[in-house]
C-alpha cells in the first residue's frame, strides 16, 4: 500500500502575435512549503477525522473504501468510546500535522487488533460511510484485555521532493 503522495504541476505557455505562434514552452513548477501546509490544514482540519482499531482478514489495500474492504474488519464493540474517537491536530507546522493529545481506546473485552484506520465518519455503527483516509498495521497483531487502554498519536507529513 503506498505511504506517500507526490504533487506535481506543469505550466504550458504559448506566445502569440496576432494569429502567429511565436513560441511555446512547457515547464515544471515548484510547490511551496506554505502551500503544502495549506493542503494539510484544508484537508485535515476543516473535515473532522476519527480513528478506530481494525482486525485483518487478509490485508489492507490502497483500493479500500469504507463500503468495500474485504481484507479487514473494524473493531467496534470491544472498546467503550462512542462515537469513534476524534483525531484533531492543531494547525500544520513544519510540514506536519500531529495530534497533541492522544486518541484513546478503552477496551471492554478481550480482542485482537492488527492496526488502525482513520475515517471521516464518527458513528461506529455506520460501517460503510465516510472517507477512509488510511489504514496502518501494527508490526504484529496485538491482543487487548478488558480494562486496557490504547493511546495513539498520528502524524501526517507533507514534503516537497
């Protein structure tokens, strides 16, 4: 599954005198750090985002959506928080967005989790709605017992390459 995005752009310029084309040029642009911060803020601070644990059936895929993700299921009943806990970072800085307080899950039953997801839908009973931003897997499946708490930070980075 891809873990990065690249933005690129090109200008297409043509100089004319009347109906005669004098020259044309195609050239790439550079994207500024300020623009990348704006993209982070506009995309991830104007829309609320929520986190939830997942359990793998097979694997995650870049083609996954909330309506279609055969490789995993969302853990919805084994933790107390309702709705899904919000991921709400402060303004982007230094090319990054990161929550300053943890997103927390308090488990009420024994369960195995393979990773986490971030989605734009808060209601954990609505499993096929919202924009699925990402999924990520722990290095190994993690077993949680009732009373244990998972605390999560998530950091999103935008860099010009």
